[in-house]
């Protein structure tokens, strides 16, 4: 039995010796490389927090003391030390989540995997302890990348306002979020990494003077008053202390004893303390350390020795198609620029950045700033393309509404990972954008069905200079082209039977699902029209008249059923006086558990068999009636 296998909970760590802790750290890293290679997941971040996590659980008493993880993708070690060592189905259906999960363990507090929120949580929990008289500790672990987010600084401002309320902030400083951390905060932390000599000198001076007879104590008292001046001159951690936070560090985050010592010092202080730990993303795994892009931030199923993928994806990803096309557009149009929020590579902007380094900005984990900065760029005569994950656009809704749309700025928002993302769990599903954005005046939303449409609609979007546009696509591979056989207004006709009874409105990548549904219904004697609206907001003016020629309209979308495309189509039909039943097949109003995308779609009924079955049941319960003639289509 390995030492790791004997750890059933944090209490089993308390009595381990120094050599045993080193052995445990090595075992944890070996376990992570083996387990994550088999399932895929966040490898680099977890390799970097092994000693830090062990120290946290030795110094504090979880779950009585609350240990909070910002973002949460670095919580694998925490899971291993809190009784969860079955990683066989990590991020898979029925397996462990890739993030903290309250359903899994009482040791997990925050499930949200969106960055920069942990300090707000910690502030609230510390206040609750104070009000209820609980002597427990609250420890918030936040990465240097997450400190680029404005929410973190809003929380720091409030935390520092109560200098006597205990709260410990651990900064896991690995100089990276997904990629190298950028901005003034990153520069400040880089400076702090070089100033540990000041702290050693200060500690020596204090000890020497207090032990010197007669003149030592009063001299120390006088010099202590000048501490701030010395500190501002020689050690820029004064920024944190000027806020009202006690600063401890920097500490070698891979020296368990040093981290424990720093945490115990912080634990004794009756006020907010920041412990600055220097760690190395990908620690102990040479292939990760050699990966300059993101230090194996996320890996797929791979051979742990060669790092070669064991599952070779078929065809290009939506992200890569976007990346190639935006680079091509950039070569043609010098006014097109790009913005991302700490995710240059994951959203496909690497080629653009290499070709046009002066026309791309990584603003850090700051989606609100990205949107407002884009408004300024557009007003200044450029066309910005803001590329983010769909779930993260929620953070910038007010700025999109009031700074971009109200000012009619030509900004294109590209939403990667739209719809069901699968294994990353509930907070990463991009299932709300088409609902939230329905209320934005003037905004247009495109949902391409294949690679060709993505390229075409991206070009259409960047041609709009007087309103915001949104282009959304999922995480998966693009798949085969879906050709159109005709066009009605701005809609592509994908399938048309004689005397059709069902109008299937196929939103984006679910076009193939709709075509297979039409085939199944044809076998049951139910004839269909399948259209791709292409631009789902605003609803095409020809859609309502087209609906009038059918007995049922079925909208199939990879988005929440509440307020999405189905809702908008229904509103357009009512406004046009079209009285045809409407069914929306989409994502129910719930948070979706982690599983493969196909498994999630099956669970929520977004499959051809399920959709065809429900439509067949509709017709079985209703007799046929006369229909208006449908509009004629034009050729393409």
C-alpha cells in the first residue's frame, strides 16, 4: 500500500514526518500524471499545488475551517486528501467532478469554476463567523491569474476595511492563469518574488535589537515607526499592507515546512493576512515544464510517457476554424483587432497574435473591461473581435448592453464553448447566451451549422459597424458540411418534403440532429421542412409566414429553453398572428452535471430519436387539418 492510499482524510496528514511528506508529494504527482492521462483534465495546475495543499490541510482543520479554491481546477490534490481517490471516471458521467463539488464532500465549499470570486466568498464567510461568534478560520486560495479580475480587488477593498476580522488569503503565484499572467498586477508580483531578502533582514534586525540590553528595545520601537518607509523603498509588498493586509512571503510553495510556517504565522494574526506562495505550474513533470503555451493546463487522454494523444479527433475543431479565418480576415483588414480575457490560445487567437502582435490584447480575467475597451476601440475606428467562452460573457452583460449596444458600437463577440460543453460541468456550459442576449436592442446573433458557415458568418459579422454581433459555436469537432438546398429570406433550407407538416428550425450545430430527426419522421409518414435561420436574432421576417404552412413548428437549440430562440420564434409568430403550435427542444432550466457532450444531450432529450418521438406523439393526439400554403424558396 502506498502512503497516499493510507490517507483517508486530512487528519491522516498531521503526524507525517518531513521525509514522509516528501514521499507523499512524489506519490501524488505520479498519481496525477497517471490518472489524468487516462481521463483528461487539468494536469499542470494540480502538479503545482501539491505541497501547498498538503500544508493547508496540516495547518487547518477542514471542514470546520473553510478552505476555498478560486476557479477550482487546481482542486484534484484537495480531493485526494479528503477521501476521494477514485479518479477512474474523473469528469465523466457518474465520476468525480473536475472542480470542487458540494455533492461529493463536506470539504468543498465553492462549486463555481469562474475566476476571481473566492475573495468575495471568503469575506462573507468571515463576516458570518464574526456575527455568529464562531472561532473558525477562512482560507481563500487564489491564483495570480485570478488577481487580474476586478472582483478580486473589490473584495480586497472590503476585506481590508475590517483590520481585526481574521481571514487568510493564499496567493498561488505561478506566473500563469491559462498562459503567462499579464498586466500591472503580474509585474508587481514578479517584483515581490525578488524581495524575500528584505523580510529575512527585518526578522534578524528585530531579534537582534530586542535582545540587546538597555538600548535595544527603545531603538527597535523607534525604528519600527520607520518600517513603512523602509518597506516602501525596499519591498513593494507595501501595496498590500497599504490596503490593510498583513503580508507574509514570498514563500517557496514547494517547501512544505516553509509553507506551513507561513500559514501558522498567518493563523495567529487577528486580521486579514496575505500569504504569497511561489509555485511552478507542471512541477515534477518535464513534458509540462517544456510546454511554453500553457504548461499542460488541460490535457486530453494521452500516453503519459510520450504525451501523444491516444484519441485522435476527427476533423478540425470549431475553435481552429475560427482561428484560421480571423487570421485571414486580419491579413485583409488592418482595422480588425482582437481581445481575449486570459485565454489567447484556448479561444483560437494564437495565429492572429503571431501575425499581428500589435493588434491583439489579452486583458487578463477581466471580461467587463474587455467589453468596454472594445467599445472604445470601435469608437476609435477599429473593429474589435472579443473572443471568450460563452459562459464567461455572462460577466460582461451590463457592459455589452450599456457600453457597446447603447452606443451602437461595431463589436463582434465570438463565443467559444457555446451550448453543452460536457465534462467541465455546470459552470462551463454556455447555455444562457441566446436567452440573456435576446433583450439587447440591435444586437445580432449568428449560430453557424458547419465550418463553411462559421467562416461566412464571421465575415458577415465583422462587416457590421453600427451594432454588436455575436457568433457562437460549441466545443466539439465541426463535423461534415451541411449543404443548403434553397433559401427563404436569410434562412437556408436544408430539407424540404412535399406537403410538409413540421417546420424544424435547426439552430447552429444541431442542424445534423434535425436532419436525422426529419429522416426518422419520414419513416413514420410525417413530412418536414428543415431550415437553418443562420442569424437567430433578430428572427427572420420570413419565418412566421413559413410557419403558417405547417401543422407544427419545432425549434431545436443548444441553449436554455427559457427565453432562447424558441421563445423569440414564438413571439414573432404571435406578433404576425400565426396560430401554429410551437415546441422548443432545448436545455431545461437546470444546472447540468458533468458528462460527455453526447451523454448530456441524450439525458436532456436533444437526440433525433427523442425529438422524433415527441413530435410523433403530438400528431398521434391531433387530427390533421387544413394548412396555409408555405412560401416558395429561392435557389442557392
